[in-house]
């Protein structure tokens, strides 16, 4: 059998070349098989890493671009859209529900403060009206 690498004439039953030491039959080439195996493994590894990288990028993009449920709940509450509010509220996490409850308490306190201010402003106008009426009466009684 003639070696295809160095053209040395070998015995027919030889598996390796006596001249260069390389395998005579490609199926026995352990080095070639291991290189093919490494190449296949690299391709598989690159494919798996690519898929994982794309998946991670998609998860990060979703985390960044997804709507903030808490902000959506606040907007729905402020717009008095009960259906949208109930829809968004059901998607809030436990921490977001706690934060939203705190927001509702702040809103209620603010509305109470506005009502109190409205009451005091109305009372102030009534008192000013009484005071101006009393001053007008006293000015009328003063002779010129």
C-alpha cells in the first residue's frame, strides 16, 4: 500500500506509514477524528453561546422596555379609568402594591389638605366680607 503523504511503499496490512508515520487509512486517523470532533464541539459551543447571548439580550431588552406597571396604575387611577386601573393593578407585584398603597394615601392626604385649604379660604372670604361691611358701617357713621 502506497502512502498518500510521502509515496512510501508499505505492506498491505500496515495501518501507519513506515516512512512518515502517518495513518494509511483515514478511518484510523485519530488526530483527524479529534480535530473533526473539536471543530464540531466548537460549532456547537458557539451556537449554544449565541443562542444564550440572544436570549439574555432579549430578557434585558424586555426588562428595560417593559412598561412600569406602577406608573401605569397611577395613570389609570388619575384618569378615573376603572377598567384600566383594575387590569394594571392585578399585574402589580407585592412591593409595587405596597408602594401604590402609599401613593394612594399620599393622594388622599393631599386631597384632604386641598379641602381644608378650600374651607379656610372660603371662611377667610366670609370673614373679610363681614369685616369690610363693618368698616363700611363705621365709615358711614363718621361725620365728614
